[in-house]
C-alpha cells in the first residue's frame, strides 16, 4: 500500500480478525461515520496490527486510522479512510479512479488522461467526493462542477473505463 508501505511486514503478525458492520435502516454516510468511530475505539483498546476497510480495499495502520477518526466530524469526513483514490501515470497524463463511493451510495469517480499533477487530481477528487457526501447525488450528467465560480469541470455519467458494466462520474479535469 502506498499509504502504508510497512503493511505487509506489520500484517505478518496477524493471528485473528474482527469483522465490524452496521445494518438496518441507517443512512450510508452515518453508518460509515459510526463504524469508523467503533473501529477507531477498538484500535486503541486491542492490539490491532491493521484495519482493512473493505469497501475501498484499503489497509490502514491502526494508529493512523484512530488518529484520523479522532479528528473527523460530520462536516470533516475521513475520506482517505473510506475511499481509495487510485492514481496511475501514463506518459505525461494521470488517471484517477475512486473505490469506495458505491458503499456510500454514490457512483465512483474517474478522471482519465489529465495533464494535472497527481496531487492536484487527488485533491480535486477528494473535494468532489466530500461535496457529494454533503449534498447528495446532485451532479447530473452534462452538468459542471468547480471549486470556484470560474471553474467549470464537465461531469458525465458514463461506463467505467475499468468495467463497462459500471456507471461512474467521469470528470474532465
């Protein structure tokens, strides 16, 4: 994992696991929030060697997980715990794909062939994900989104470049 390079070595100590889930009629963002609080509390109380957030296929250092969870609120969501922002460079372009938005009730995001830096692309995608989680599925096909009044990034609801059967938000950023 790029986020936790020591994961493979640390997880060799793994001897058992605990599965935590939320069920029932609860809004998905709220469920993820309280599940994060629960898992963070367990990280502090038990000798956890790692946290696997299945919806994003991410492995987290338990100390980092608990720290980020302690700083979260419903206004400041821990998206790096919930969503994988997968970036790949191809020559002079960068492509991003999120993993984890589906579990929160949204389509995942893709930015394909951007000339911007990976950091800028991840930052923009993070802000779009947060905007969606704060406001609901408000990005219609053909609309634009931006972080300022001047910025207008086109949004398409289209088939994923990874899985043609999956619909995603494709951002021309």
